């Protein structure tokens, strides 16, 4: 999608500090980190939100989820981490491209927000 900032990052039109990349997903550091480790995990395919997933996206989402543990290990999150997805207006989704926040290296609180 031409005006999607995450699509532009995935297409390398906007620089990012990449942690991991393959042909289906990109993981990069958040510009406004909310914890000592805060990366964003995105599919390269534009999907607006969890609500817009289709049956054919199951393999892509499964691939992304299976990479979480590997990325967490690479980032030294051996003591735990939090994976967050914001969906829709009430969920505070600000970028309309499916993404997951992987946060760690501090004690998380509950309830969140």
C-alpha cells in the first residue's frame, strides 16, 4: 500500500534498524520504545489489522508467531517478554498495518493500560 509507513519500511524506502528479515516478515526497532527492548514484527504483505486476516494468511501469521521465540532469544529476553497487538481505534492501533510489539528487559505491569 503506497501510503503505509510500514510498507515503506518493508520496501526499504524508509530506513529502520532491522533485527530480523526474511521473505515474509520484518522485525525492526520501534522509534519510540516503551521498554529497554521494543521491536515491531510486521508481515511484508499489507494486512490492515487482525480483523482483516483471511484464511490464506494463516501460514504467514503462523510463521511470524513461530519467529517470536527466536527473536526474543536473539534480543536476550531470557527472563520473559510481552507480545502486544493493538487492533482498531479502541485498541489504540495507530498504524493500519498488522504489527506486533515485542517488549522486554523490564518488569511488565498488569493490567496494561
